[in-house]
C-alpha cells in the first residue's frame, strides 16, 4: 500500500483553477481500483491518497495528475506494509 502525500506549491487560487480536472483524475484512480481513500489536508495545504498497486504504475499515474502537469503540486510517495488494522479494514494489510 502507498500513501500519496500531495503538497500545494502554488497559491490556492491557482490550485483551484485546476480542481475540476484533478477531481476527474481522482475519480479515475477509484475507477481503476488503485485508490482506496482520499481527502484534503487540514489546513488546506494539499491532500492524502491511500493507493494500492505496483509502485511504477502509481508513479506513472501520479505524473498525469492535472495538478502536477500544471505545476501547482508535488507528491511524496511512501510505501507502507500495514500489519494491524481495526475490524473492517483488513484489506489494507499487506
């Protein structure tokens, strides 16, 4: 499993100009089965996505995020192997 930590590199006005295409991109991640959960950071400095798959696939997909293409955000990709979860989230264990 991977934690995709997105950090904005531009003012929110510039980020918001690309929010529609970014949300469509996120929907594509769910449709493909790659994304498991996502949301904004608080305060709003970026976002976090839980993803599954091969690292090379995830890196390639992240590179197509409209936020990345527009130069308004960067990603940090961290691989984790969950060893314990609450009941109902066993799928996250690797």
